[in-house]
């Protein structure tokens, strides 16, 4: 296991965002769908954990690869319960909290310690990764619950979760609180990382930096690679020199590491803030429709006179969600293509709606979770109808009519 230093926490927070956005990319942008994405990620995770278990020493790139994959898996488990099975976030949060308590109880009764500085047997490592997976799932559910129930939004969420995380770090430095504070901080990194990621990805009109998921993920991934690379080099040098790189923090007050650890962590934070701000300053405001069109997923539709290039957006403003006019462009295009019987073209065009709606989720959902879910369910219905193995025009028209009625009910 790695030393818990300042760079550890920076990598952990950034890996949370990378894991979440990568899963969304595979599910929505790449079109794999949740079932294929879940199966793929869990298969790769099993391989990564097997590799991690087979290593006799801490190897940074293997450890952090496992953490990123566990981050994706924990998020997918919560999303499956919430989005697919319809389990309330109150229920899933309570469920994962109880499950984590069970893991900790069994772990402590078997090993008489929950400290990660004592992960030195295969059984302890199994308990550790079980706890890590559960903390990610709990952090996802609890973070989403706080965001929806309190309508925090990603800006307030970043401040609140960031403040709570700093408090746990202070408690972590007190010897009597080290273990409990560490795990509390570990849980908080999930909603904190998601809030910071959303702050950078969301459009300017929604209060974000407007970088988009792709550029934010590339920026975070680049910083992670640099920090993990530095860890790998330092670990290799320490082994060659015969030094013990795992002795820090085993007794006494916890530490954020040597001055070099603090410096590298600070460089990572400055890089994220500085490059993110620079890229944001050069990013024009883009509506979700413009953003989806730039992805090129509806190239065939762009040549049709009924598509976004020729369709004038209806002015649809929700009393709770705000201006939804940009989404009506795509919906009108899909309606026109479906009315002509061009279900293949409608299927291609509605992919833009899926991508745009998913990209705007963090900015829209906290404003009114109930209204957002109503529209989300209607969009899912239209997607399901057009993506059926043998879609029929009548079925697709009905699903789109439900979507139109749901959208019209939102108008203020």
C-alpha cells in the first residue's frame, strides 16, 4: 500500500473524476450501453486486482490503475441501483453505509486493525479492496443524495465537500482519530472529485468552466500520469538504495509527506486550476446542441433539411430547470425524421440528445431533481423505442409524443 501523503490525496480526487467521466464516455458517447460497459469494466477490474494481489511490493501504476477501476465500478453499482432498478438514494446510501460497517466489523474482528499501514497479508488486502469498493459506492450515493436533496449544485458541492474533506484531514493528523478520519476522508473524495469535475466540465451558461468532459478528463489524466510516474520513479530508486519506503506514518501523528510530496501535490493542483482556467478563457459558450453537433455523431442528419442546421429552436423555458430550448432542436429533428419513416436517421439524431442531456446533467439536475427525472425518463423511453431490435413507426411516435408532453409540462 502507498504512503498516505499529499500526492496520494490529489491523485485520489482526480482519479475519481477520470473514472466517472470515462465510464460515461463508454456508456453514452461510445454507445456501448450500461450493460456492456459494466461487464467490460468489471472484467478489467478483476484482472487489475489479480495483478495487484500478485505483486509482493507496492507498485504505483498497478495500485492506481486498480483505484481508478474501482472508482468506475463503485459508481456503476450505485447508478445501476438508482437508474435501472429505481432504488431510492436514501435506501442505497443506507444500504452501502450498513455494508461498509459490516466490512469494517468483520475486518476488525479478524485482524484487530483497520489501518492501511498494516496491509501486509492477502486477507487484509482483500478486506482493504472490499472496503475501497464500498466507500466508492457509498460516496457516490451519499454525494448524489446530498446534491439532490439539498439542491447543492456542483459549485456549492465543491465548497461543502471540500471543507468537510479538509476537516477530516485535520482530524487524521490526530493519532487517536487517524483510522476513522482516513476512511471518512476517503469517502468524501468521491463526491468532492465529482463536484470539481462537474465545475470544470459544465457549460458557462450552467455556471461551469465549459471545458467539457473530454478536455477535463485529459487534463486530470495527464496530472495523474505525472504524479504516479513520479511515485514510480521514487519507489524504484528507494528500493535500489535499500531504503524502506513504507515506514512513514506507521506511528505517531500522520503526515502529508516530505516537502517534495507537498511540492508535487501543489504543482498538480496549480496545473489543474491554471490550465483549466486558461482553457476556459478560450472556450466560447456552447449550447448542448452545439456541443453535440461538434462531436460529429449526426453527420447524416446534418445533410437533411429537417435537421439542426435548418430547425429553429422553440423557446421552451422550464420554471425549475431553466432554458431547454437547445434540446428542442434535436427533439424536433427526431420528430421530423420519425414522421417521414426515417427511423434510422431518427435513431442517429437522438444520440445527440442523449449526449447533450447527459453532459448537462450536473448543471440541470440539482435545480429540480423531480422535473429532471421526469424528462430523463421520457428521453429514455424515446431512446428505447428507436433503439429496439425491430422499431416501429407507431411505437416511436408514441414515445416521442410522451417526450413532447413532458417537455411542454415543464414550460413556465
